[in-house]
C-alpha cells in the first residue's frame, strides 16, 4: 500500500505540474498581447499620420483594451474625414487602416431655371475643397427640396450624381427637375357663420390660383404663410368683436399628382361682444383721469375691437408722457359679461418700472452709417425708456425705406433699471435706374428715364437725375437732398431744372424755363413742419402765333424770377400716399421781387380730411384756394392760377378762368378756389387686383385778371363751376391707371369741358 500510495501521490504531483505549465503559458502570452508596442497608420494620402494618431485612445505602451479600441474607431468615424476605418491587432502592433473621404472639386446644378445657381449654392453645405460625405449629400438634397417647396414647387426632385476624379477628388452634380408650381386650387372655411368664405379669403395672405396672379407668389403653398394666415384670421375676428375666436386647424392637402393644394381652415367664431363701460383709472399722483379720457378711441356700445384697444394704450402712454410722466404702464383690464355679450374695459394707468436706456446697439448695417439710423430714434441713451417712443422709432427707421427688415427689441441691461435697445436691420438696394412710359389727357404720351440713389454713400442723402420727354413737355432735373443738414433734423437740398412746355392747345404759346432752387424744411413738432425755398429761374414765352390773344403777345419774351417761398404743413393723416383717415393743412406764400423782373406775392392754402365710413370705404373732403397780387405792377401771364382737369374734373386742363373772347386762349386768374367731395370704395373684385372705384363732386372757380381797361376783350366770371362724376383707379402690374368720367353741371359758356380723363404710367 505504501508503494501504491507513493505512486498515486507522485502521479497527482505530475498532473498538477502539467496543469500548471499549461495554464502559465497562455497567461504569459495574453499579458504580451495587451501591450501595444507599435501603432501603424495605413491608407492616408492627404491627412498626416499624426492627425490619425491624435484621435486614437490607445498609444504605444498602452494595453490593447478592446473598449478603448472601439471608442477610437468611433472617434475616427466621427471626424467625417474617412469613409472606412478598421483597427486590427497583429501581435504587439496595432494597425489602423483608413480610407479617406474624397475632396469636392466643384458643385454644379443642372435643370434649375426658376432658382438661380447662387441661391442654391448658398443653401448647400458641400463646397469646393470641402470634405465629401454621403451624409452631407443627403442633407443637401433635403435642403434643396425645402427651398423649392418654399417657392411653391412641391413636385420638384433632386438627384445627386457623383463623378470621381483623379487624386481622390469628386464633382458633385445635383440634377434637378423643378416641376410645375404647386398652386392653391381651393381655400375653404368650416365653422364660419358671421363672414363668408370670400370675405375671409380677403383677410388671409394665401390666395387661390387665378390667371391674374401671374406676378404674385401668394397663390403657392408656403407653410410659413399658413401660420401667418392663422394669425391674420385671429386679428380680424378680434377686431370685429369675436373675443372667443380660435382657429381649430389649418390643413393643406396635396393632390396625388403633387400639382395642387386644397387648404381647409376650421374655425370656431364664438359670440360677438360689444363694449360695455369704458373707464380710465389713474394711479399716478397728480394725474387726473379727466385729462386722459378724451384720447380713448371708442365708446360704450361699439363693437369690441382689439386694434382700437392697442391704439388707445399708445395714445394714453403718449398723453401721460406729454404731461411729464416718463414712466407709465398702461394695462387694459377686461371684464367679460357672457350673458349680456359685453366687455367692460378699464385702462389702468400706473407708474411703470423706472428703466433707462443704457445703450442702443445696431447690427446688420453694412453700408448705412450708424448715425443715419440713430438720428431717427425718439429715444437716446440715458433717456427714460418709453415703449411708445420705441415703436415710433422703429416706424421712422422703416420709413427711411433703406432696409428690407427692421427689428427693434428691448433686452435687460447691466442693472435692473437699465435696458439695452437692440436694432437689427437688413439692407436693401436703394439705387434705381427706372425707365417710364405713360399717357395723360393733359400731357399726352410721355417717357422718362431716372437715375436715383436714396442712400448716397450710406449717408442717407438723396441724389437724383431724370429726363422726361413727352408730346407736350420735356424736362431735365438734377436733385440733391441732405436729410439732416448740419447734424440737425433739417432736410436741405437743391434742384437744377430745364423745362419746355407746349401750351398751344390751351393758350397758344410755349414756355422754356431754366433755373434752380435751394430748399430746407424741418419739424416744429411731431406733426408740424416748416419749409423754406429760394428759386432763381428764367422763363421764356415763345412760339406765339399771329392769331394769339393780344394779352399773350404782350407777354411774349423772357421773365426772370427771384422768389422766396415759405410753407407750414400740419399733417395727421395715417398715410401720406394712400390716406384713409386723418387730416392735413398747408399754407404756402411765395414772394418774388428780390431781383428779377417778376414781382408778386402769392398765397395758397391746401387742406384735406379723410374719414373711414366703413372698412375700405373712405370719404374725403379736400380743398384749396389762392390769391396772387402784383407788387407795383400787374400780375403777369405765367404767375396766375390755371385750374381744370385734375382740380375740377369734367373741365379740361386750364378749362376754367378768364379767356380771350376772340381766340379762346386761357389767360389765368388772380384768384381761385377748388373743393372736392369724394367717396372711395372697393368694387368687389379680388383685393390683390387693387382696383377701387369712386364717386365725386368738384366745385371751384378762377377769376380776375388785369386787362388795363380792355375788359371787353375777356370773358371772366367768379361764378362757381360744379361737376359730378365717377372713376376708378387700378394699380396694375404695368403702372397706375386712372379713369374719370366727369360731367359739368354748372359752367360758363366760355369754359372748356371734357368728359373723359385718363392717366396711365409705369416704371420698370
């Protein structure tokens, strides 16, 4: 047994030794594989090997940790430099093999006609000499498709083609099939009872596709415009008293052929509310609500209008500011009575937080100088912050017409009582070369060419040169205006002009005028402006036929003028171009005689009042009058007033006033007045056609001229002339067209009348 036991033990020892040897050998080998003795980079061409090593998490002497190797692999892929990466262990060597992404040689577009190459190039991320990746190509395809969809082409397709070149370079070509414009076939509304579909279509910006919209893009689908339409509907209903209104959904359905959209707006109108009690509550010491009540723009019983509420807030803030309260916070408190369908409104006027303007930051003006923008601000750094003045400042900057977009916002300053005003602008072209053509009853056919820069050298200066050639008038003008002369709010400038006018039909003579003027005007208050002008010119009355009036023969020859003019203008219209409410008044006095052969004093008054009868219906009353008196001599032929045509429709140009009995030549009057009552209204046609109708009645007269005892040669009467008529204006794509039919009801036998008056012109 001892021998057997010893043998068994020996056998066990041998087995353990063998097992230990077998286990020790692999363990030693594993320990040798975990240490990286060398890192070899293969496949690089343009990229340095050290650049590849910089992304590795395993270096020489490190253990070959599989997790770190995997992270290194992902890191190299994440650089976007390589299309393929592999990392292998070969003994103690770590071999990194890469395949570099090619370099973009050029990017080209084929098949695009409606969108220019430069527009597409600005959208794609692939550029010449950039790294090419498949991900970038796919992203750029989607960007291009989005761009085409924004332009209304949802059927557009983009196919990328990759052309391989030597030295690992590629050309990227985007083959584009633009497809037709995806038009809006139908716009429908569900849930509207107070307003018809046609009325709501006028409110929104998106329009149904029609043949006359060929110059507009509003009849193509745009998701951003659809969001705007929802807001426009909300504002419209709020202005009509529908406080509970909401747009439940706005759905755009694309037809299977991807050529047309059907838009459906589902709305919930709710009840319509009237204004109940309206009060102003003043919490400012010393400020009585009686001094503010008059500025409220609506009264009890009116339909609730959110726009009028906003307007009243602005007027209350302005009124309190004018009374010396710099920090004002006006907030409307609305109390809705659902049973009576009324809304009681209390405007709470209280002291706002004391915030001052720390600074004004302006960005985006590459060409326009900062001072051109800053001088339009009603606020300066250090002033008490005023929201109404900030809105007015933004409007003044927008009115410069130098910028495509103007954004003005308030952000917190360096302290709680300080605010920073940030202004962001996007400049647009302010230079123009325009060519014009037109026709008017008074001037015949005409054409003109004009070169103008409204923001000369970024200083806000206006420089213009124009030439006009017509059947009855030729004119050359050079003009310069500095809007802030000597750093003050003084619009100063000058003009040089040369004018030839054919007046044979009206008065049997022609005129040639050459001269220039210096002018300046400036605000006395926010709405009152004062202007001065000095004119030096020479006018030649020529081409007088033998059978012309004796008074015109006596006026033949040259007259020189040295004239000083002064004007005061008070303007409270909502728009100077197309006013719908408000009023204005202007007085002008011209004095000639400080040198020159002409000597006179001429006064003229112009005024107008505009009242919105209802939405888009505007009643206007305008009038003018004047008197001219000679200084030590009779008033000369060209210094009198000639009216008719545009002033009193139904009468031809210069058709009213003293006339030669024998020749019927118009001689002009030393006194005149004219007035017009007009109602302008829509014709029920699509709003974007911009065609408006009008009915009018005009009345006025011109009379008195010095005859030097030859009254028997002149027909003259101060009796009023009266006309009635109708007309329309169309702002067409080719220029404004105006047609008036006027009928003279009160006239003198020697007056010259006309029924049709046409004005048409365009610039391109």
